[in-house]
């Protein structure tokens, strides 16, 4: 029989020598990152014990510009971080509930086979900890969420994330990986009503959210936070749906998915336009970004995208690919201009680069909170003629562009720029940055300058 102190010594030695557990599996501390970032791909080809620390936290954050909400979260973000393990790994999950929480929380991981997906043993009061150990037996992208009563409320307040169980052989290498989750939110105020918004049980019961969002905030992945890629690169999206109620008809405007893992499982579909992701489900989506531009990620139940916030952006940079995609501005037949659209575009490009890009940025995306985007601007595209007077006379006061409010000032360029230059820059902008096209003539600018209709 072994002497007890020798046993302890052996265990100590064991952990000193590379942290090997008694079963000889390495113990790895999972490094979690905030969405849309994901942990690095797994290069290990043998199983390990992966230690994951999640912390439930209730905190007030913005749901949209000027709209605050008391979110309940995993690790302070909506969604919580994506956990990444390998098929066959043992996951040792530590759940800590912040001491200032008002509620108990727990976790149900769809990657778990066991009662409640772990919820049965992880009920954790404020300031307490619990530990769940499970074997990740099946590969796939799985949702996790809080399952404390009332479950719909905990989920509606943002308590969800994903766990990727990589197949034993790993995933193919890609250029970019991003993680996003859709969720529906129920506020007492209407969409964009400002201030702190309370939870609305009536709207929850009717399944009529005031917001449908990617990553818990309108514009979470827009502008300078847009997902990035270059032409010819491969992008892998890990897309989950926390719900609690709405299914996502997930679509990227102007892209076709190379592959989609159906319902996050092992079956793969090819050349997909829109994929259905029900609440509590997730999908691994891969695409090749061929043509430069800004692409919109939407729920194609499209009212949600344009009127409830379910809109994210993927920005693809690189040289134009006219052999794959090109267009010409629609020129009105009745106009025959001394300045052709081609010249006008050249003039416009120069003016844009020298003047407009200082504020609206070279890619037309503007700067959040300061300069509205000219790229895919609903404000510009809905009335291009109004833009003539904006450039001539400047603009101030409140405007809403792509559902974001701006309360700023643009100087007048009428004194400084000629009619051909203003016509050129607007024609250039209308035919760039994924705008709808069209043209503005120097005569139209001249009329506006003279105050004629
Ligand atoms: C000094 C910074 C600045 C420059 C330079 C500038 N703008 Fe603006 N622009 C603004 C601001 C700020 C607003 C929003 C004003 C408001 O909040 O009322 C705006 C609004 C607009 C809008 C309407 C909103 C939208 O996004 O569709 C258009 C169109 C526009 N600008 C076009 C131009 C063009 C074309 C040029 C170049 C000739 C230009 N701007 C140069 C600051 C600038
Ligand atoms: Cu909870």
C-alpha cells in the first residue's frame, strides 16, 4: 500500500510536469474572446480537458444609439463568447454568478448529453460558483443559454452564446472566422424610443419584439466594426440564433454561401442563398468573397433588417472585378450632357477624395456618431436631388441615416465648388459604395443654386 504523502507528492509532480491530469489528458485553460472574434482553430489531434470560465453578469448596455437596456449576459457580452473544443474533449465548465446579480442563473449547453444540458446541476445564486463536467461527444456548432425560470425572460435579456465542437480531424483552414448570434428583444418603448427601456412581458407573450438584432446591439457589426475580408478570401461565419422566439432567415445580400452546415450538424448544403436558423440552433456558413464592396447580413424576413435592427456588414476590400460584376449608371435618355457621365465620374472622384472623404471616409462609411455614411445611405438613395442642396448649402439638425441618428453639421460647399463638380461628386457617390446608381447633371445643380424647382 502506498503511503498517503507519497500519493500527494505524485499528484503534485504530475501537475508540475505539464499539468497532466490523472487520466493523462492535458488540462487546457480556454482563452475566451469577445464576439465577433472566436478562439483560434484547434491544432491538437488528441483529446484534452478544457477548463472554461463563464461569469453571469447583469449590466446596462446600449441596444441602439441612445437606447439602454438591462441585459443579462454571459461574460458581459451578447452573445456570450464562443467556446471552442474538440470532439472527445472533456469540458470542465466553471459558472460564476456575479455577486451583484439579482437573479440566479444556470447554463444549458446543447452540446451536452445529460439532464437539462447541464442546467440541472448549474443553478447558481449571486456570488456563487458551480462546476459542470461533460464530454463533448458530438461535433457541431451548438447554442448555450441560461435555463432559469422564467426561461424566456433570461434568454430575451441576452443569456446565450455558442459552443463549437470541432470534428476530431479539425476544420479546413479559412482566412477569417467570425461569430454572431441573432436575438429578439422586447422593450416597453417602440423601436428607437430613447432612454432606459424596460422589459415588456406582453410583447414577449405575443412574440412581437421591438428589436431583432445581431450581437445584441443595433450596429454592433457596422461601420468601423464591420466584418472584414479581401477579394478571393474565404470567410467562415458561426451564426447562432438565441431567439427566444423568432427564426432567422439568414442571408448575406450579394453573396451565395459555398457551404452551410444544416442546423449546425454534419450534413452540408452547397450554393445556398438563405438558410433557416431556428431559435436554439446554429449554422456554420462558408463563403468566398469575390467582389469588393460592403455586404449586408440580414434576417431576410426583411422588415426585421430595415425596421428592427437585424443588419450587419461585411466589408470586402480589393481591386474591382469587372469580369465578375460591373454596372453602368442609368443616364436619363432625354438628357444629352456636354459633360458625359464618364467625365463626370472622374471629376466626382477627385472632388470626393479631396473634400468629402475627410468626413465621410474614403470608403464612404462615415464615422459612427459623427459623420453619416454615404455608402448604402437610405437617406441619400431615397432622394438624390435633396443631396444637391445639402452640398450647396450644407446641412445641420437631426437626420436619420440607416436607422442611426446624426445631430451634426456639414458645411456648405456651394461657394467653393462649381456645378460640374457638385454634379460629378453626387454622380460618383450614387454610383459607388453599393448605392443605387443614377446621375445628377450640372443643369440640375444650376437650377438648385438659383432656387428653381
Ligand atoms: C466637414 C465634414 C464634412 C464634409 C467635408 C462633407 N460632409 Fe457631408 N455630411 C457631414 C455631416 C456632419 C452630415 C450630417 C449633418 C447632420 O447631422 O445634419 C453630412 C451629411 C451628408 C449627406 C446626407 C446624409 C447621408 O449620409 O446621406 C450627404 C448626401 C452628404 N453629406 C454628402 C457630402 C458630399 C457629397 C461631400 C463632398 C462634397 C460632403 N458631404 C462633405 C459632414 C461633412
Ligand atoms: Cu439567467
